[in-house]
């Protein structure tokens, strides 16, 4: 099965040959989103940022996908629109309250923000507490072609049913979602801007995940803002610099910002890794970057 130009978006570009997998035979394990915060990591709930829904429309939605309705969360301003679209790509923990709040923050800034539950077919993240099991049983078993098709479906749905403007399309993701940002940027030719928060550039390749983010750095289409922590023990800064240099050598645009003392997950306000100064600076840069490149 190949992915062609259709209502979901353009061809796979630098990711030709990726198969979304037997979607119709698998079905959805998760039919609704996580309530509250993930159970799978340490939390510091006293510092959690909570964004209200005044002046915006926000809530769980069902997004038409190739094999049925996919759960997701959408937040957008009230009013006629159309609004610029930001696809919000989750960490490995699912679309829980942190990701939902990010959508509301983006809506307050004028965006139609949509976070699809990209792992809904592979496992029930609402009940999983073991990070290693999440990675082995869900994350590594989700074909890249599948979630890429799902993001295309989400963008098309945002334009048709959520007052979104496909001419002003951006993507933003955290951790594993940061990896997805690089790959989606290499896929989507009409993307205007991409923001990757500490997404891994390397990792193992497999038949269903054949390329790393670093592999496609020279194939991205839209300008990309890379926000990384200098104290991230899992992502060497050198690997991000190598990806940036490969992109620039290919005539692509990558702006790299490294926060020297920030660990992995420095934007995740519900976790001990949160670093307020780096998170707030990165957020300001992300919003400015989107607007600078036509998503706003």
C-alpha cells in the first residue's frame, strides 16, 4: 500500500515506501483520550500549568481516519476563522492533560491546534505505567507510515471541520513527537513551519520505522526550529548539530537553540524535568517562529 496525493495530503516525499500497515484489521484500542495526567512517569502536579477555555472552543473530537474515527483533542479560538493550523504531536505517554493544555495555549494564541492520539491502535496508554513496555509494545510497533497518514488526516479534518486554514499549516512535537516533527517535515511539502522539542535524531531502524530523524534532516521542506537541552543525557547535542548541518548543506533551514542546563523534558511542566526559564523562552521562540514562517 502506498500513499498518494489525496484528501489527506501530499505524497511521502523523502519517506517513499512507508506502509501505514493493516489499519482496517487492527482497529482502535483506545476510543477516547486519557483523563488527567499520564500514570507512566513521576509527576509534580503542584507546578502544572492549567489553561482555561475562556475565549476558545476546546474538547475531545473524533477525527476520520482510514479505518474509523480516531480520538483527538482540538482547541481553537471562537469566531469565524479560518485559523492557522498547528498539528500537536504527543510524547510517548499519549494525549493526556499536558498535551491538551498545550492545545489550549495555542488556541489562546490564535491557532486551531489538534492533537490526534497516534498510538490509539497499538495500545491503551491510559492504563500503562511501565515506560519500557510503552516503548516496546506501543511506540516501536507503530509504523511511521501509519502516524504520518494520521497527521495528514488530521490536517484535512482541521480544514474541513474545525475552521482551519491548510495554507497556514505547522507542526509541533515533544520527545518522540519531536522525532515525528523532523520526519513529517520531510514528508509534507506544503508545511510552513515545524518546531521540534528535544526529539531524538538517532535510534534503531526497523521495517516499519526505516529512517531516523537524522536520516531525513537534509530532506525537510519547511523551516524547522529545534529546541534541545544541553543536559539531555539521551540526546547528544552533537547529534542535533550534525542534523542541522546536514539540513543546511542541503539548502534547508534549521534554527537550533540549546539550553545548556536543561535536561530532557524541560517543557513538561508536570514532570520533575521541567525548567521554567527554558520552557518559557522556548515557547516564546516557537510562537514567533510559527508567525515568522507564515503560520499565524
